[in-house]
C-alpha cells in the first residue's frame, strides 16, 4: 500500500531518522521548539532527543549562523533553521565567506557539513521584507549546494542527502508546498544533487518550474490540454548543481521553453538556465521565456500580490501565446486553487 505523507511530515521524518542514525546531527533555530514546531517539521524531536540537540536560538542570525559553522568545523552536523529566507541576508558573511570557502581555503582539510533550512513564498500578505526568495544570489557562490524540492518524496530524500553531505547546503522550502501530500517510503533514502525530475511528458513545450512553481506548471499543463497543447514539465529539484542535461533534452525536443521562477527574473535561475542552453549550442530556433516575480518589491495587498506572482493561468497563457503568437486564448478554468489559507506566524 502506498504510504502518503504531507510535506512537513516528510521533513520531520528525515530529521528524526538522521538524528537517530548520527548523534552529530542537531537542530537549532528560531521556533524549532515552540508549540507549532515550524509548521510541524520539528514536532516531537525535542521530546525525543532533548534540548542539547533541538534548541531555540536568539534573534541574532549572523552570530547563530557562526555558531552553526563553528560546530560543523568541529565535526558536528547542524541543521540551522531560518524561518524566512529574508533572514538569511543577515548571515551572508558567515554563509558566503566562512561556510562556502573553508574547504577551498584549507585544501580540503576542513569541511562544513551544515544544512540551512530557509522558507520562501507568499502567505497572508507578508509583503516586501518577509516573502523574498534570494537563492539566485546564493547560486552565484561556489561551495554552496542548493536544493528546492517540490514533493514530499523529494523533500525527505533531499534533506537526508543534505545532512549527509560534507558541504554547506541551502535547503529551500516554499510555504505553500507544506500542503502537498505524496508517496514517501518509510525507510531512509537519498535523492542526489544535480538530478532533475520529469513530472509530465509532452511534445509541444517545456515548462521548468522551480520549487512551488513546479506545482503551478503541472496545473498549467492540465489547462493547456483543453487547447490541444501537450506540455512537458520539469522540476530541477537541485539548483546548484543544476541538471542541465534533462532540461536541454526536453527543450531540444519541443523547441519551446518557459522557466518559471520563485524569484525576480534579473540574474535569476531562469536566466542561468537559458544562458547555459545558449552557450551549449541549443538550436537557434529554440524559443525561450522567463517568468517570475514582477520587478517591484512584493506588495502586501492580496489583489496586488496575485499580480506579483506567476500562477497556472499566467503560465498557460504564456505557453499558448509562445506556440500561437498571432492568437489569443484564455483557459476556461485554471483549476481549483490548491492553496490553503496560511496559518502563520511563520
């Protein structure tokens, strides 16, 4: 019988199994031991492993990230939770200059096996300073691995892979993915870095969706069937390293590519994917487009927020217009919204 877990349950199970396996693994960060336990992702872990291995931290991101980096250099394997990715900005020196560079600077004699969990995405109007996705900035940094799984299966496997890796890993979770459910094996398993996942086969256009945008691309794919268009949907899963081979193979087959990001488009993941395809000599008739945040700070008002973010309807219309530049089309329905009212505070 298929075993179904929600996204946060998959994360919690990965943490529990790795903490049981390796006493060097511990969890630190704001809210990891509060009643909501980061939307359930650390539920029961304090009771099972004690406050020495699951503990809250002060509101001091730079200093606490330094503690985590120091612990990793000393042989431990910290999982440091940043409730919002915006707060990672306060720890950039520790992440970029310490964690990412130590192995290189000491010729491999040192390693920094730290996992930084950070949450992105909209919720109930968190506005300009609490809903940012800055992973494109971190994709620019050698020495960091970055993963953004969209399914519960990949969430568990990617997190176990991240904890076991000897390099610093940025583990990205979108708030709206917490309501996704899917097949998750009970035993520990890993999902390797640098391997994309083909979510849906198609022959007309390739849709690459990053993090929660993979869900929106799948919804767009179903909308496009009404117009007789068969889209192939790819979830990169890992952003650094990036599996360009899977994306290239699909784009060369369909001749049309849209990359939908969870961030601003300038210098973003979509720009990187498209630039590397061009450098690799993808045929000159390949048509490409990026989609992502509007080029303004995120608004707080829900109506404006809907304009700010891509969604299934916008993706479907963009795909149709790419294939039919002289025609206009609106999907009859973008399917029932899969979002659930976000129950903060995190």
